[in-house]
């Protein structure tokens, strides 16, 4: 399978270059806007993934074999203006015994656990950018957003179809050691695609993120995320927070520290009122090929409502088994340990999570995650990954997930 996918990716990359080579020649000979459009930079990505899910609440296991084909094109600069387009197609390869979720699968697949990779095409990005000088940049259209560590705003890069944002964005760097980001979002294109209601949410949302560099190694970030989701009012919240991060030498290696606090309130058309806290603490020490870390994350609870992060890249947090894509009403405390090691060309990772409620004494469960990744030349990469969730509450069920992923980029 790996050889087949790598071969297909190489073929797609070759055809892409053959088609665009005459355009590149035209760009060298054509000035102005046409030359900028023709003189752009193309790229192609092919990503094959096999995902296996054994979930106790289902009689049958999921076996999802999917491939993502992605074509990008960025124009050259013309008087500060440039454009970008990204088109995706997700298809099933040989095996499709899984439910892709949110009504994107036929009713006959309800017997399988969810693997949220629905098939079909998607215009993932299409925007116009304007950069009049080194201080300002504007973008208008559909684009991917990834702020800080993606805990509050992300593009859900793990899934085959990413989450995109329609609206306007500005970046300002005219203040010393400070970066200001603001975006107005009028629609979020979610990972389920545009053919189902859950795939597109109308918004009246404002995202503000200001990062200030205190020293060469330390930064502080203040943010305000005002989410007005008009199609899913329970996601409507106001969140204000402060983030502090940096690194320093320690015991012959280096320690990276992170501290983050946020306060969230229901807002706009939210059906239930609540106020909840968020805390993130993390320390990772690294030396040579080794890294060792520990962390704690709290998604608080108030009046039976948990802290919400509906725009986050959720797979990155609270265990790879994805048991906490929605915060329980009693909240979530995630205490974790992580170990990393570089073995020749391999990067190895092992993590342990302990999950408990914020309100009350319930223990949700524990999880062990492991991964191994490596480069296979300049254009290919391989990832092997596993998650083992052990439930301690009837609200959850034991779940095992396994992945094999091969990515080709040209």
C-alpha cells in the first residue's frame, strides 16, 4: 500500500509540474497582474491514512482507509497583492468500514465507530492578501487559522479535511516586539464538508490575539475570542485569557515552560448561562535526543456546563483517542506525562493521561498514547500512532485506535 500511494503521489506531482511549466515560462515574459498570477508557486500533497478503531459501545470495529489529495497555488506579489487557492479531495481506498460522522455516511455505516474523514471535494482556502509594507498584512476570503498552540483556534490539521474560516484578517507588527492579530469570521467551514448542516456554521465572531516578546526567550500573549455561532448557539461564548511561555537552560539541557489562564462566559444566543475557568500548565525538559515533560489542563465547570473550545484543533489535546472533543458537563482535569526520544532517523513519543472531573470526584479514565515518525527522503514522511483509553466511568467506553499515515509533499 505504501509503495502504491507513494507512486501515485509522485505521478500527481509530475503531472502538476508538467501542466504548470508553460505557465512559468509565460510569467517570465508577462508583466503586471497576469505575470503575477502565472508566476506563482504550486504545490501538491498526497496523504494516505489507515485508521482502526475498537470501541466497546460498537459491535463492529472501524477500518478507514482514506487518501487526501491537495493542490495549492500561490501567486507572485504584485504591488503588495497576492492570492492563494487550495483544493482538496478525500477518497476511500479499498476499505470503508467506518462512519464519517455528522450524517456524511449512509445509515448502513452507523454500526461502526466514527472516523471523521468524509469523502468528497472541498475548496479549503481561497483568499486575497495585501501587504503594503513590513508592518501590515491583510487577508480576505477563506483561510486556515492556527493561533498559539491551537488550543482555542485551529485548522484541525489532523483530519483529512481541515477547518477553514471565511472572513477578513489583519496582522500588525509596527509596535516593538509585538504582533497583533485580528480576524472577523462570518462562517466556519468544519471538517464534515459543505454537504451537511454540521459542516458549515454561520458566525458573527471576533478573534483578537496580541503577542509581546519580553526577552529573546520569553513571550506573553493576551487574547479575546468572542464567538457568536448562529447555527449552534451552545457554542457561543466570550473567552478572555493570558498566556506566558518561554525556555531556559537547566541541568545541561533546556526547559520549556507554559502557563495559561482563561475565563469564559456564555454569550449572545447561548441557551444556558455559565462562567468557567481554563488553566494550562506545562514543563518540558530536553537534552540531546531526550525530552521529558509533565502538564496539567483544567477545563472548568459551572452549573453543569463545561468550558468550550469549539474552534480548537482538539485531537492535539486530552489524548489521541478523542474522548473529550466535547467537555463533560462536570468539566475535565487532565494530568499528563510525556517522554520523547530520537532514535537515529525515528522520533518516538510516549504519553500518559489521567482524566478526572472538575466538579465532583468522578474519574473519567486514563490513556496511553504512543507514536513513531520518520522522514523517508526529502518528500515522504511516515507516522505510526496508537491510543489506548481505559474508561473508569459509565459515561465513557474503552477505546483503542491505531494509525498508519504516509505523506508525500511536492
